[in-house]
C-alpha cells in the first residue's frame, strides 16, 4: 500500500496553504491528496474523493516524494503555443464585447492590426478563457422602470421572505401564461448535418393562471377561454380556500389586475387574510412565476407536445400537476 512519508509541520503548513490558495485547481487537489495520504487515507480512497484513477493518485504521491512541491505543480501541457500575448488577448475580449454578435468583423480588424492570421477557433478559445459564452440575448425593459420603486419592492420582498422563513406568513406570486401549438424554440444538442424540426401550427390557446411560492408550492387553473378579470377573481377566490396563514400575493400590472372590478375585491380578500400587492411596472424578474412559465415552455414540454392540440393539453396538464415534484424550480 502506497502512502507518503510522514510530513513535518513545515510541510503540512505549506501543503495546507497550497490546498486553500493556489490559483490552479489541479495543484490544490494534489496538495490535498498528499495531506490525506499523510492522515492514512489509501490511494483508492483518495481516488474516490476526486474521481481520479489510482495511477494518477500514485503519481501525485511519487511526484511529492521525489521532487517535493515541484512534483505537484503543472508541467508543460501539449499543444501549439498561443498566437497572441496577454495584452493582445485582452484587446480581443474587449473588441468582442463591442461587437458581440459577429466574430467576423473583430477577426478581420484584429488580424490586420496584429499582423497575425487569426481564425474563429482561436477567437472562441480566447473568449471562453475570458468567461464569455455564446447564448441567447435577452430583451429587457429595465430602462423604462422606476428604479426607486423597483428597489423599494425588492426590499419589501426581502423583509417578507424573512417573516416567511419564521412561519409567520406566506408569500405567493401570481400570473397567467398561454400555450398553443406554436412552440417556444429552445436550444438543443443536435447531430452535425441534421436539424431537429418541431411541428408548428395555429391552434386554440390554453390559458393558465397560477400561484407559486419559493418552496415551489403551486396551484394552477387552465382555461380554453380568454382570461378576463372575472376569471382571475374566481381563481383567487378558489386559491384563498387553501390558505392557512396570512398570505401576500404579488402580481403584475396587467389590465385585468387593475380594473375597477378587480380592485373592488381587495378589501374582501384582505379580510380573509390575503394581501394583494402590485409589483412595479417593467419588473418581471421580481415575479418568480415567470421563471416557471419559461421552464415549461423552453425545457419541460417535450417536442411531441406540439404534434396536436390534445397532445399539448395532455403534456401541459401532466407538468402542471407535478410542479414541486418531478418538475421543480430551485428559487434563490
């Protein structure tokens, strides 16, 4: 059985510092492996902790025994040398941030400036090392909202969350969403040379209105008719019957929520322990149920759901009925 020779205090201190503070993860891992071996952990146990092979762990221990700290450091890695120096790579990253939609413009301009032939793969590697990734751009209405109102609402939600954690109250978020046979097209892994095609067609619309809290307790109602103020009021009246403590319900400023008919019910709901609060305009990120609707549309509905209206209805009801179970959102 292979173990390191007993470490002295200086070696232990040095290895502990490397384990905590070295900038390279693999070096931190090797330093920790030596400490574990010194404490009596076998090669097999260390391999299990780091999901490594026994030969690798044995190599770390032998490297330490023969070369000390040097044996734990990263050696030269295979591959061609980098074409650009650190300053040039920083310039590439800044240029991509200025032209985030197309590498071609950046590629042509910087190739000429540096006098070095660059290609897309080189640019992509530089971007990835800098923490950039190619993903969908999100539309935003943040510029239209009142920041003071947004900050005040966010603070109030944090205060209510603290009371909720103590069991004094509950906090739910409500909103509606519509589903039809025009799919929300997601990203998906696909074989090169082929493309996944999803059926798309005009159809009747399945409208839902739901309520959810941060523990993913969920209640929903589905309609094939238009969601009017009367429908929303009926949903809230049904939702109140399930409450067992004072509850705050946050909703947006949709016209059906601000109609005279809707507002006339606020006092009646307060008397029953439900306090309806309106979120600031243009602040969808404060309404956590929006995350749920995105999950359903972009991740959870299978492609087969768009084969027919009945298939869509079946799959949607299955998901809505199991939110909080197999279909769960971890709200932060």
